[in-house]
C-alpha cells in the first residue's frame, strides 16, 4: 500500500472527498442489503393477477374442486392437496392433505391445517386471501395460489 502525502498528488481535500465517497458507498450497500432482506422476508404477499373488482364480482360454478400445490425453498419441493366444495360461491367443505417430506414442513403444515379451516369455511371464495399462518409462509403463499387456480377453474 502506497501512502501519498500532501505534495505527492493528493490534497487534504481530495483525501476527505475519498473518505466521504467510500462512506456513502458503504451506507448505500447497507441500505440495499436491508431492502433485499425486507423483500425476501416471510411476510411477502401473493399478488392476484386479476383485478380485485373482477374477483369480487365473479360468479362460480357449484361443485368440488381439487388442486395440488407445490412450494419450496432452494432445492426441496414440498406439496399439499386441497379439496373444497363450492355452493353459491361459498366454501362449505374443505380438506387439506399434507404431502410434505421434511419434518419442518410437516410441522408447519400441521399447524396451517389446524388454523385454515376456520378461516375459509362458510366464506366466499372470492374473499379468501390468507396472510401467513403459524409461521408457514411458503405454505400460505402456495395456498393462496391454489385458491386462485380454483377460482379460475370454477369461474362462470
């Protein structure tokens, strides 16, 4: 490392500007890292591709609908299957079948399964958008996607 002294090409002002520039760069990198962490957190929400008005006003065929959802992080893909019955757009029966292989996924899915029925039974399918339940963010996101797919299949 070569240190330049005043008179050798670097003035005190230039040195101070370099220190300030490096400090600003480090702060920017820190803020960018924080922004990325917040965007990749467990609190992400699923975006609905249709407009909210279309979903609220949509009519649905009565019947039983089944969808298998896959989800995962990194190299592990887990799945579950939901089956629900619609009558006049209301969910009147619901089943959640866990197909996870990892112990951690099974734990989250078990807690999710326990909590989800009370949140959707008797509710209109067009009003369902679940936020994270029991710490199961991946399951919750996959569930919301599954509900969206069933909406599309059942739409009149």
